[in-house]
């Protein structure tokens, strides 16, 4: 059996209570999530030629800054198109988050 | 004569002596600093003998009666500089939970002097019940050991509400407040992502933008369950500089504001709608309030209201207006439930 995607479960592997944008602002930041889990797992998925499936369920919620720093940060590093093409998002608890994150990926390099 | 100290030993001795002298000087300087700081603090804080009575506005609601409430809070803080304060709430005929959190913040602000705070409850039994269940009186009695004097970082639990005062980003507290709010509505504690997100963003804004000096401003967050309407009401208050003094406007907006073409209420409306660009020039910034507004538009939260400096905006009615009185800080208010 072949695996079509790598999995990343935020609540199970990182925290149920995501925090601020930057490490300096508090624990479980978007910056920390990006460097510890999201970026390495994304690179691993690229190398394996599969997509990265990020599951956002079972968390208390996600501050906008956390999501922007993590997913926008990934897109700033690898390019919005590459990230959008290689990442799958799932969130049954808060389905609107999927669209929000896609927006952060799309507008990662845009200054509002 | 035998040469007791060789050249190398002597050098090492000198270096060691210099090091130990420097350490001793540093220790003494530290001691002096501590001693002077201790001497500067009075052993017994001065107690005020005079007490002034201040009458609360009849409509005790920040979101519905902001001008009178802001003036009332300023008066409390002003009086507390020189005397004790008795807050007379007997005549209050309408009361909303945001005002209770606001009063707690004002009292805490005032209590930085040694003013003694006391007060009474509204004559209206329903309103006094709201006030008592909110835990308000436990905060204002100001007796020795009362928790509000040392409540930085602590979470208060009450039968009807939960309040906390913090100075940093604390997602555990945010989660605790949200679970409390959900439990009040559904009977079991649970998550509410939008509220958690708003609390997080509000804390971050306070941490990064609201501070008057180097130290972060304390913030107050409260949840109150309105049993009649089956809604949990969140209030977040920071007594920092407020959005319009912290938000660096772009040149074009500054120009429009300077020419009185745009007032703060109109700028607040644009901020809600995501039309105010981030002046940090960093990609991905400036999403906080527009996303809160989106939560309201998508009916994930209700009655989202922002009061900042001299402007108030409500997403429910899409009304944005200027205030006569200016609040030093920012207040976010929203509800969840039926």
C-alpha cells in the first residue's frame, strides 16, 4: 500500500492551545510550529513526492497571527504556489479555517 | 633575597585581585540599588482619611452608554489619587457585563494608590444579582488580602462569571475563559475557536502595541453568562494607548484625518472592513480586527463591538460613531450563544 500524503496533526503533535505569532511573545507560537514541525514535514513530503496533510482538529482555536506566521511563513519561504499545491488542510471543527489559511498562503508576500 | 613571586605568578595575582575587586564593586552597587529602592518605598503606604461617593451612571453599560461610563471611570481614577472611593450603584437601572469588567479595570487602575474602594449594589434585585454573581464585590471591598490587589496572573472563578487580569499572552487563560463560556451555555466545557482566536489576538495587540512604556499593559478579560438571553458575553479591556494612538496610520490616512475628512469612527469602520493597510510593511500583518469582524459576519460571534479612544463601532448594527469622552485603551466585546 502506498501513502499519498504525509500527516501532521497539530493538536496531537504540537499543542491543543496554539499561541502567538513569535516565540518571543509566548509558548507554542506559529514561528515555533513552523520551524519544529511544519517546515521539516513539508520538506519531507516534497522529497517523498507526496502532499502534506495538516489536520487542525481538536485544538482550542487558532489565533490569526499563529496561522499567518506558520502557513504564510512557509509560503514566503517556498513560494505560495508550491505550498498551495503540496499541502492539504482539514478541519471539521472549524471548516472556515481552511479558507483562511489558503488566503494566508496566497497573500503571504502581500503587504496589506 | 629569595624571589618569592615570579613574574607570571604576580601577573595572575594582579588579574585575580582586579577581578575580585570588580565583583565586590558590582555586589555593592547591587546592594545600594536594592537599599535605595527599599528606602524609597514607604514602610506603610499612606492611608487616605477622606472618602468620596461617586454615583454610577443609571445606564451602566459601556457599549450602550460609553460617554457617561468613560467619564465615570475617569472620575474614579481621579478621586483615587487623593482619597478613598465609595461607588454608589443604588440608582443603576440597566447593567451590562462589559461595564462590570470596565469598572474592575478602573478600580484596579485607581488602586495603584492606597485608595480604599467600597460600594453598594443596585436596588433593582435583578441587577444586583448580576453584579453579585459577577464577583464584583469581592474585588472592590479592598480589605487586606483581597485578591484584586495581587491578582496579576490569577484566574478568578465565580458562580456566574470568570475574570482574569494578565500582562502577557496566555493561551491557557484564554482557553479557560472560553471553556467556562461554553459550559455555561451547553452544560459541558468545550472549545469555541473564534473566541479563543479573538482573545489571543487581543492579548497580542496589548503586548505589542498598547503599552505606554517599556512594561506591557495589564489587560482584563471577563466572561459573563447572561442566563436570560442564554448568551456568554466576553469583554477584553486594555488600558494602554488605544488603537488610534498605537495604530500608525499611513500617510494618506493621516492626511485625510488631519484634514478632518475622516474621523476615528470612519477609520474604525475601515479597520473592521480590512481597508486599513498595515503600516508595519511586513507581509501578513494587519489581520486581527478584520478577522474578528469576519467572525461576526459569519455569525460565529454576535454583537461584536470595539471601543477605542474616542470612537466606538458595532458590527451588529454597522454603526460607527465618535465619542465626546476618550477612553485610554481599547475594549472588545462579543457574545456567543443563542
